[in-house]
C-alpha cells in the first residue's frame, strides 16, 4: 500500500505543476512575448558591446556604463509577468511562482493606486463642478441682489416722485382755496361796502341800523342818526364832470369819517347822500357832531380838484324816540330834517324834533 500511495502523490504533484504552468502561460503570454523581445534586444546589444570590446586596442581601456531606465508601475507588472513565463518555460517553477506572486501583489497595489487616482480625479472634478455650481449660484444671487437694489431704488424714487406730486397738488389746492377765500371775502366786501368811497353800503347801513334799534328797545340807550346831503352836487357834475364829482364824494367821505367817533358807523345811502349812525348820542350831541362836520367841509379847499368855491352840506338829525319801532322811522325823521335844511338855505343842521312831525317828504 505504501508503494501504491507514493506514485499517486507524485502524479498529483505533476498535475498541479502542469495546471500552474498552463494558468501562468495563459495569464502572462502577451507580457512574456514582450519580455522575450526585450531580452533578445538586450542580448543583441550585449553581443555588440562584447564584439566592440574585442576589437578595441588593448592599451586603451574604455568603461561603458548603461543606466537602466526607470520603469513605470505598469512596466514593472509586465516585467514580473514576463519573468514568470520565462522561468516556467525553463522549468524553474519556484522562481516562476515567486515572480507570479510579486506580479499579483504589485497588481493589487497598482489597482489600488489607480483607484485612488481615479477617486481623486473624480473628487477633483466633483469639487470643480460643485465650485462652479456654487459660483453660478453666487452670481445668480449677486444678480438678484443687484436687481433687488435697483428695484428698491426705483421704488424709493417713485415714492419720492409721488410725494412731490402730492405736495405739489396739495399746494395748488391750498393756493386755490386761499384764492377762492380771498375772492369770496372780496365779494362779501363788495356786497357790504360802497365801491367808490369804501364806506358801508345801503344794505350794511340798514342791517346795523336795525340792530341798534333792537338794542335800544332792550337797553334804552341814546341813539341818533345823521343824514347828510351835498348842496348843489348836480352842478359840480355838470361843471367839472363826473370824474371830479366822484373825487369830491371820496374826499367828503374821508373828511366826515375823520370827524366821526370810533363807535360810529358812516355809510353811503346813494348818490350824494351819506348816513351816520351815532350810538350813545342824544339829539344835542348828534347836532354838535353834525355842526363840526359842516365846519370841516366848509373850510376844506377843493381847488386842487379844479372846483372853485366851497362845498357845503345840508344835515338832518333824528334821535330815537320811545314810540319808534324800526330803523326806517328814525331814518325818515332825519330825511325830513335834512329836507327842511335845504328849504332854509342849505349849509345848515336841522333837528327833526324842531320841525312839524307831519311834514311831507321832500319833492323834486
């Protein structure tokens, strides 16, 4: 049995060696061919160098050193593979196995290095792409910020423009309002003031007169009325013209107003007639005021206007009586007194209490 087992073991070893040889040959045949060609080239080079050495002169010694080129990792792999095939062909299986193991170890290292290099390349590419993406995002954000800033500036400019327009419109409306108010006040003043002399007009005269009568009926204070009429005013208009006549009326109004008290009211009744309302003045005080007015008008020089001679007034005075109920009654009494002053020669002051109560109103 021992003799039978020994041939079987040898047979297994032989089969294993044959299998290894075929696997090594099939795995590294291309590299071995490359290595054989390289070895043949090296042998030719070596023989050439040997022949050259033999043909050189013995007295001269030449040292040749050939630096082997540094092989790349792939060439190192191919070198081990070629050596393994060569040793296997020369039946040096142990050396072939060692070269094959060296090839496998370096191949694994080579693959790891290649994998690392590929990963590094991919990582670098990914980082570049990621950086490019981040840069594009930053550019987009910057553009959005620029657009947003421009939009905000435009909105602010629009708001300023709108504010300016609102202020301008408000100013226009305010100016129009004040202009309208001024026009309204002017219209009100025109409705209550005589245009020529600037005194209170007929409407204002009757309003104030009625108010004073009602106040008299409540408080029972003295109240008198003067009715003043220019003498021969028609002659002035005929001789000097209406423009001079208007200037005379303006001057007469100023002179009368200067003589009046601050509480008194002077108004133009119409034409050349003026009315003065004298609150807190009885008949005697009112007559004294009327005489001062007549004196001032009589002393004034109208020659600067081209009027020759003096201008006089006929003045009628009427005081409030207990039986009077309205302003028209008082004004009617002053009118009757003024008419009596005209009849007595003009340039006079006549009190209504001194004439007949049934005297008719003046005619033409």
